[in-house]
C-alpha cells in the first residue's frame, strides 16, 4: 500500500463520522424528552428547531451595529413545549438529571445556569400559562454564543406554534437579543439569533445588525472546503465584566469622536477606514486599540464575503487569521491555549490548512482547509496541545 493511502483512509473515516442529527430527528428527540421527564399527556406539545451559528466575523457586532458573517451549522437545538394541566412551569435539558421548576411569577435565581435563565425568561414573556419544556441539543459545548442564540430562537418558535402567537420576526429578534444580553449579563449581537432562525447549512449568513437585513452567501460543499472545531475547554475567555467594559469604551470613543472630529458620527459603523488614523489621533491611548479592532473587523466582513464569492479560500483563511491577530493584540480577548491552537494551524499551511481563528467567547478555535487535510491536522494539533498543556482537547469535524 502506498504511504499516502493510509492517511487518506483515516481522513475519510473521520469525515464520515461528522453527520449531525437532522432537524426533524432532533425535534422528535425533544418531544420524546417531554414524555421521559414529565410523563405522557393527552395533548402533544409543539417543537421547533434552530441552527447553531458560529461567528466567522461576527463578534464585533456584540458591541456596535456592524455587519456580521456567520456559519450556520447542521448542529442545532430543538425545544418542545406543552401546556401543563396543573402546577408550575418545568424545564428539562436532555443529558442532565436535574429538572428546574418555577412558579409563574418567579424569576430564575442568579445561581441558575445561563441557559436555564434564558428559557425561563422567554417562557415568562411568551407563555400565557405554565408549560413543560424539554431541550435537545447537539451544538458543540464550547460554542456558547451559538448555543444560547439557537436555544432562545427554538424556544420562542415552539411557544409561538403551541399558543398560536403572532409572528413578527424583527420584533422577535430584538426581544430575544434583550433576553440574551440581560441573562448572559453582557452584550449580545442580534446577528446570532437571526442566523440561528434564518440560516441554513451550506450557506453563510450575512447580517446587517442595523437594518436586520440578512442574506445567504453560498458556501462550498464539504468536498471543497473542510472545517474543524477545537474546544480548548477554557470556558469564557473573559468575564462578563470585560465585555461590559468594552461596550462602555465603545460608547465613550463614539462620543469623543463626535465631539472632536466627526460631528455627524452616531456609530463606529459610519467611520470609514480612510479616516481611521485621523480618528485614532483624537482618542486617548486606551481607546485606540478598541476602535481600530472594531473598524477593521467590520471592514473585513466585506472582504470575507468577496473571498467566498470568488472561491478564494486561501484569502478567506488569511482574513480570518488577521481577525484572530486583531482580537488578540487590539481587543485583548483570546486565551494562550487558543492562541497556541491557531499558531499550530497557521504553521500547517503547507499541509493544506488555510487558516484558523477564535470563534466566539468561550475558547473554541475554528480551522479550515482542504477536506482531506483537516482530519490529520486536527489530530496533530490535538497531540501538540496535549504535550504542551498536559491536558486533552476536544476536536470535531463540521
């Protein structure tokens, strides 16, 4: 057997293991969980599904109304709900033994996990009577922003269907964004619930977070471009207070720029790249990197879309590497372990990887490359990580 055959067979085996549950399979699972946790009922509940959507260039829109490009995954969240004959609202999350019970007029305690608080808040806002709720999830654990947005949208859509509530998507997205930001206690971009609700696999989602317009951008088939996810298991890279501080700094920078140099400026979205150096000249040193990151990141979205439409995946990967460097050096929101993963991936360009970057705020790195190159590169990075940090890392093909 030629030496290159065995690695290709191994890569093919890995690629065949990446299939995710289809939306209808996951909604069936959520319905079954209702019975498993709460018993049979005369009337069936309603279930809804939403995709987990990873930010390619989207994290900057947590802090101002820019453009975002996200990648909806086949993986998602299904939520099933049904009216309770009597008693308080009950929430169950598949794979967890605990059931959360809440009286209709009570709030979830601050000690409850954020996903419990999000579902309970949405039920209080949207359900006219107590309900049983069951959640089935296959979004990778480290993709917390993607998970919360998909969980929130699936919950709202299930409640809408069950109680025949009117559908008005723009208002729904704003309401969901407010809940996510409040219960997560940090800024949360409206791009994520939009992509969770409207996105589809094999297409990127381009979202204008000011107008809420969204547009699919064709993504390549998986035999053209491969994706891998590495979860460093570090939890949130920064505390919620970091993100609140950054949001306040964005507001301070915008106000100062309006007073000192750009009187008509209302948002950093309006600051053109050609005016960036002038803007940095009137800002205090502590705010310069914040503005530079957000403005350049927003500009990169257009370039990333152009690279996708031109099928220039080397440029696509290079732009994402630039994004990671800016996130690390200007914004200050990466982790040394995630940086190590990205550095390892960047060094594998000759092996067929195009790039890698931190996706989300929870210590995950997303990498892309030639389909048959991604599985062995994931294995190599996994081994290098274990040697460097003496701890395992979770990898998966997307």
